[in-house]
C-alpha cells in the first residue's frame, strides 16, 4: 500500500536559489555592488524581477542595451559571484521550506534538487541549512555559469532511479525552470518569491503560486493528472 501511494505522489525536483533559499535580496545587493564596481547604475528589485532571464548575458543585454563581449561577461560574472558569496550568510531558507522538505521525506515521498549554483558550493550550503538529508539526489552546476538548466535537468532525471518524468514536477522561481521541466518531459510550478515578477512567470503558461506550500499542493494535483509529454512553455 505504501508503494502505491509513492507511485501516485509527485516526485518534486526543487530549485535552490530563489526557491528553497530566499536569497533574492542577497542577489540584488550583490548585483548592485558588482554594477557599482563596473560603473553601471544600480537597479531596483522590481526592475530586476521584470528583466531577469537566462542565459544571464541576455539579462545584461536588457540592462545595458547590448550583449556584453566575452571578456566583459567574464568580468561581470566573476564580480557578481565574488559579491554574492561574500553576502550569502545573510540569506535564509524560504518560509516553510525546512518543514515541507522534512514532512515529505517523513511521508515517504521523493524529492531531489537541481540547481544552477556551483555544485561544490551547493553541497556545503545544504549542510549549513540542515536540509542535505532530504533529497534522493542533488545536482548543482559543474560547467560555465550563466546558461540555462534544460540539459542539466535531463541528466538529473535520467540519474534518478524509479522516477517517471510523468509524475515529476519541477518547483522553481524562474521561467527557465519551466523550460527545463518541459525539455525533460516533466511539469512545473513557479513560485513568486524569487527572481521573476508574477507577470513574467505567468507568461510561461504553467501554474504560478505565492507560497511553497501552494507549490507542493499544486505539484501533487498535477502528478495525479494524465501526462503524455511536455507542454510548450513561453520563454
């Protein structure tokens, strides 16, 4: 009986930054510190959420009116990450995140984590926040930063034993999370607590919620519905 319930429940693939980790203000502070160092004007949280996208060089294009050159991008990326990691201790888990992760694990429901955060930095962070034991698999980024998550999501799901894409739901804070889910044959729920405005998320054409509790409830509802493949997601 327990196995049957597991099969009908959603396997949730969590995003980290902006979803489980409430670091949007840390991101904004690091962005503006980097911009100041690079001679660019500061931006507000509202403007950040309206313009943010991946690949990240496209985000900079929206901000400065042109794509950065390769050398400019390398400098921007290094400068942002230097400021971000210097401030990461100020970030906390999103409201209810720890309790949701623990409750799902206790109920025998599976969940994993797929993040664009560097893998070698992600694992110590999960231990710091005491949530490292709640996931059947954790994958951070191991390549150059700034790109999307689609190929990484395909590899992540392929490495999960016994998890069907049709009952897998990605919970993230970015349109790229929905694109990655569709690319891997899974579904997505987007959370408004992170990098995008609600209007930006709604344009993706997947459910949008304001709390992680709602995200989990919606994921379970989606997993209970028939699913034959990825839907078209608007970038």
